[in-house]
C-alpha cells in the first residue's frame, strides 16, 4: 500500500477497465486514504471513518469490476452481495449481518491457504518421512515389514543393524524421489473431513452454519478417520496437506483475518437501488425500508458477532452500486444517504468504448478467443474493421433492447464464432481472418430479428 499512489491505482485499473475515470479517481482516493489513516496516531485513527461510495450507472459499465480490481490491488478482503438478497419475495430475506460473517470467513480461508503455502516445503519433508515410515517402519519399533514388491536389491531389512536399516531407508528415499514408487499402494489412515451442515433460523432470516462437533467438544471425541489403500503419489499429497495444516497456527490466522477485515475489508453492495423505496408506501416498500434500516448500523459502524469473535465494521469500506432507473439515490432513507457521502455517475458505453474493451484490457475478449482457438492449432485474426463492426452492432442491439452494457459483447462474440468453435477440431484451415463482411453475415440476423430473447444474457 505504501507504494500505491492514487495515480498508480488508476493506471492499474486502466489495464482492465475502459473509461470511467471519475469512478476510478474516487476509489483510488478512498484506497489511499486508508493508508494515510494507518500512519496516524491510534487515537486519531479511530476518529477517521472511511468515505463510502455509491457508483451510479447502468449494468455492464464496470461498477463491480472496479471494486473487485481495487480489492485485488490492495490485497484486501473483498465480498460482493446483492442488496435484493435481503428482501427476497416469499420469505424473510437473509440476515444483513451475514455479509460481515461471510467476508470474515473468506478472509480466514484465504489467509489459511497462504500460510499453508508458506510451509509447503517443510510439510513435504515431514510427509516424505511419514511415507518412508509406512514403507519401512523404524527398526526399533513394531509394525509391518517392508513391502515385498519394492525390489530393493541386496538389503536385509529384518536385521537389527542400524546401518543396514539406514541404507535401506536411503535407497527407498531415492526411489521415492525418482517417482519409481508413485503407483505403489499403501494402507493408511485418512482423515474424514465431512462435517454436518445445518440451517438455522435466526431472528432475521435463514442462515447456514457448518457445525464441527469435534471442535465444539475438543478432544472428548476421537478423530474421525477411515482406512484406505491409496497410491503413494496421492498419499504424499494428503500427508503434505495434513502436515501443512498442523504447522499453521489457526488462532493467529483467525486473529489476523479479523484485523484485516476490520482495517482493510471492502464490501460491495450491488443493486442498492432495489431497496430504495418511497416514503409512506405499503407492501414490499415497507420491507425495502426495513432492509435499509438494518444496513444502517453496519455501515455506520457496529460490532457483529461471528464464530471468530466480534468484528467491528467502523473502518470497513462499503461501495454500493445501482442503476437507479426507477428510483433515485434520494429515495434512500436520509440516514443511509449520509453514510455514502461520495457519489459517482458512470458513463454509458458507446461504440468507441466497446472497440477498446474488445482489444485493450489484459483480459480482452478478442485475446481470450484467440488463445482458446490456439489450443486447437487455429490462428484466428480479427481485422480492425471487424472489431469496429462488432462494437457498432453491440450499440445497436443495446439501444433496441435492454441495455446490458459490455456484457452484450459476450453474446455477440459467442454467436459470431459459434460455427468455428463447434468445428474447430476438424477444421483443416489453420489461419482464419475475421473481417467486417464476415461479422455482418453472422450477426445481422440478430439485429433484424425482432424476437431477441434468446440472445439476451
């Protein structure tokens, strides 16, 4: 974060998102302000609250992508939730606090995976010794003798000579590292990781919670294991994972994950316009306002109970987004409006934007399809006029039907290359050029067909 200046943040976002400079600038400032706050005295840190953001714009213009890429840049815990999930028709929606519990769960799992990767080398060494112990039990201990099909030449493993045992073990180690034992079967105890999953009814809705009875009762219950015959290669993977898990201090991981969420977590609340209801309304509008009032204390800053302990939401950055076609931001309750002081309008995308989206980002659609077809030995090339034609048709279809922004390009590209993708394994011609006439012939039917429902995402 120290090296991530706002200008550099915008530059990194430009690699994946075309246009929307105002939104990029706002999120870059918000991210940098987090770093600035953490340089201050502890007392002053607590007084500075994050400036939450509302991104206003139609679907498919990059609202979610901006938030997701921002979280990746800052290496922050990130969780996306649709506000409409809290007001599902037919039953009481999910508990609003569940989004905090979910982001903590994600942070714990991600941090645990990283810590396990850090100790993989040490875990692999321990797992190797355990495999060798299974193949050739220690000379002083009791257990099965060396497997008969290992074909260790000129070695007597049944004697008490320590040098002989060591020599046998080292020969086994060389065979193991050379991969000569990968297909051999060993009989070993494998942990059964299955745990019951139950649904509980909270006062605000239905929540799913995994209950691990063994953790609840500590060591009172024996470990749930089962005996299996598995190949040594698979056994090595299982034992390495098991050792890596035992080398990681989970209490420290949980504490660090909670702190990461509290200090640098980003929660993206999509479709917030779906819970914006007008005052003095009846029916569903009352439920919408209720969801807003449930959201308020979390966005304001409160303590949410989780299975990893209480989590404070005071410094979590909330980024909300919505199209606001029917409602407007002022339809939100005033208290919630005040908790999102920064509002940014995102621009609708035109033909020029679509042309850039198809080619410029690191994950550009054209590059994706070129890479996919290259796996079949086909070299496909898009001319500039073909890309411009795809962009203009996307604008035309979006204006005639529902405007779904850049997502329309996915539909058009899949339809454009449908026959090539289908016949790719059997195509003799390995060099294919996509030009404007080809695009016109493949996609003109979509524009002219009045019933476009099958082409809408």
